[in-house]
């Protein structure tokens, strides 16, 4: 059974493993990684929502180190501090604020497609899903365009280190990439102190919680979190969406004929093939999860991708259905106080991509014969490349 769990990292389709685990071991202690894996919707939602028993705190005792900025970010912080930190950036990600970005996002997508439209084929990841979120979040943070490539490289590295096991190993965060990224953002923060701009870093520098400015490590944690959350996960969502519709041409045709189905369709993509398929929590006390006793200070791995296919909640869960009435009940964006802050932005970028593709490339389809490869990661899921073609 242990080998089956590790196969999740390598297989093209982990959902069969999830189904078997929901039936046989819905709460399972991995003896090799020594964490508790939770597979069913009800239990996953409970853990995500109850911050008093299930903590988001960062494993280890180095939460103040520049080399581990996630440890000081809002995803690794519990209330009441989490609520205070989250309030500082909430305004930048409200639906109204994000909608104001729509014209710029549309312009970026049009420019990216202009370079590929006449060729009749492209890599939907490398040519579209990869550069779009990088440009958007870099512009929001005020990052110079010439630094976007290193920006993406750091994001990829951070995702690789987020393959949660028993604990986050400190030395994995001590590599040159993490140090280089940390120093870059610290320099950028100092530049904004001297020369404020109209960007999120300046906004965070000017913000305060109960009259106190953010610490240097908290500022760094925000920058790194926004880099990854605004970049990698959106790339995966776009890639998963394009793959879903290319593999379900009847849904693609229906979406083209009825564009008002787009918001609902994106929720079904998030449910059917989430860009974040697992996340972590830690118990603050001994507790039962699904009738299984779990000790205090236990590391939990919540299989969001499995919860989203739980037949107790979603009828015929392995079917991609853009009319599914409860698709929005998926847990891909979290639940409770940690619900994804960047959800409006990720949905908007994906909606604009699908709108432009349906208008400009109506005959979009997968290039036959390609071998799809996904990130070798139990936390994030998305194709590394996705070749698509269309009639010119």
C-alpha cells in the first residue's frame, strides 16, 4: 500500500489510487513518511475548517529564517495572526479589484496567442499557461520584465520543495535558488522603501497591523507566497482546463455556443482536476478523524484531489460535467479562513484564456501521440507540456 501512495507522485492518473484508499483506508498513516493521509471529503473539509485543532503552522523551529519564508507567511499562520496578515492584502484580491485587471490580462493573452495562431499548434503550457501568470503577478509586485525568467525559476524551485512528507527538511530550503530568491526580494523591498511605487510590495511596506509594521521576514513571506500562489497554481489550472476541454470536445463545443457557462465550467475543472491536489495541517491535540485516533503534533496530508472525487458528495465523480450543480463545493481552493486569497485572480486568468481560445481557435484539440507528463509532486498537479493544434 505504501508503494501505491508513492505512485501518486509518478502516475498520470492518481484518481484510481484515491478511490481505493477512500474505500479501504480513508485515514491512513504512512509508515515511511510518518504522516496521516486523509482521503474523504467530510474529513478533509473538517480539517481545513477547524483551526483550533488543526494548525497551519510550519513544521520545524526556523520560522524566522530568510531561507524558509513560507514559515512566516499567511498559509503557515493560525488565527488571530492569520486574520491580521490576510487583511493587509485582501483589498488587492477582491473580485472588484481583480476585475479591473481584466483588460490587461486580455491584452497579454492576445499578444501570446498572436505569436502562435498562424503556426497551427503550440504548447499550451510553455506558450500560454506558463508566461501569463508570471507576467501578471510580476506586474502586480512591480518586478522588472527582464527578471521574469528568474522569477519563474524560483517559483518552480519552491514548488519542488513543497512535496510534504514527515517534516519540511530545513536543508532543502538552503539551496542557492532559495537564497538567491530571498536576497532578490529583500533588495526589492529595500528599493521600495527608498522609492515607493504603485505595487503590492509598496502597499505591504505601508501597511500595519495594530499599529505595527510588518517584519522583514513577514514581508518576504508575502512576496514568496504571492509568487507561487499567483504563478504556479494558475499555470496548472490553465493547463488542466485546456486538457479537460481538449479531451471533451462536446463540452468545448457547448462552451463555445454558451459562453455564460464559463464560470460554472471553471469550477468543474477545479473539482475534476485540481491544480493543488494535497495540502498539510498539524494536530494541536489528540483527535479522532473519521473514527481513527490521531495523536497530537501529527502531520496530516489532506488529499484534496481525492475529496473532490468523493461519491458521497459528487454524483458520478469521475465524469467531467460542466453542468454539475454542486461543482463549486470542491475543496481545491481550501475552506474556512484559509480559503485561497488569489481565487478571483486565478479564475479570471483562466476565464480570459478560455474566452480567447474559443473565439480564436475553435477547432482546438490535443496533438495525438504525445506522452503527457505531470509534476512529480503529491501537492501540485498540472501538465508540464500540452501540445495542442487547430485548423488555420
